C-alpha cells in the first residue's frame, strides 16, 4: 500500500475540511449582509434589522466650538452639529472625540461605531478596528457611559449591541453607509478639510451635561453659516 501517498491525501482532505469549516460561516454572513444593501425597491433595508431605532432629522444647524448641543439621545444620531465634520475615512480614534463633530460626519453618510471602554477592550476593540480601519465613510471611537457595550449610528438611525461579533453590525453598515436615501448630504466628503477638524488632535469629548446655553435640537438650520466644503469629495 502506498502509505505516504494515502497519508498525504488524508492531510489534504483534512486541510480542505478545516478551511471550509472556517470559511462557511463568513460566506453565509456575507450573503446575509448583501440582503441589506439598498436598492430602488428597498431604499432603507435597515428597517428589517431587529432593535433599530429611527428618528427623522432635517439637515442640522452648524455650531462652532466650544458650543454644545442639547442632543435628544446618547450617542446622538442627528441634529445640530459642529461646522466641521470628524474625519471619517475609515478613521479609528483611540480616545473619545467631540460629539458635535461626529454628528456632522453622519450627515455626510458615515457610520459611527462607538463602544464603552469599560466593557469593550483588547481583542474586541481589535475586531472593531479591523472592521473600520481604512473603510470609507466609517469612524470608530470609545464613548464612555454607554447604556450598552456598543452603539452604532448613522443619520437618523441607531442600534445598541452587546457583542462585537453580532451580525447586525454588518447589516447596519451595508444598509446605511453612504445610503443616499437616509442622510441629507449625499456625496459630501469624509476627508479632512485644511484648517478644520484635525484627526491627529481631535477636539476632546465632553462627558458633562450640556448647559443652559446649549443649542437646542429645534434650532433653525437657516440661522447658521454653512461650513466650507471641498470641491472634490471622495
């Protein structure tokens, strides 16, 4: 009997089985996620995601640092925001960032993933980083004091999650990142504007409650100056 050849064949079959075992769940997840890509018949597939929170927000008033906004949710998913958006070109922020800048990113079609640093750390943060790093129209940052370990936001949409491996995270991104049907400024850039938000030294997160001088959610968007916009969004 050609035992060496038989042994080699067994090893090859075992390797193929191992690869298939590891790839099958990913292929199934990818196929399931594709069901949430928007199209003409289903402009907002996120409505089918369990636990999705939705609200209608018009294009928001612009404020200037250090102005605060009295947001109606934590983290916010729309409303008035800073005139400069947080860079959202697959940007991973190791420290919390100013909320008002991140909300402007949502208006441009970005997905903002936040996590409670007291409950999500180590390999879990690495998993989130791998999902976001370098991906257009995405940003990741810690957000102390979340009511759930994770919260993912796009304009007018928010989803609380307990597990970084939850399939709904990928469904949310597929349904809402740059979805022109769900945010006010389709085609707007996520890149850094010279003289604006600096991703290497972002404005700090303020955990304190907004004071009485905070801009209300009902502020008139026509009452504030427009932020400068680059001519070549990407």
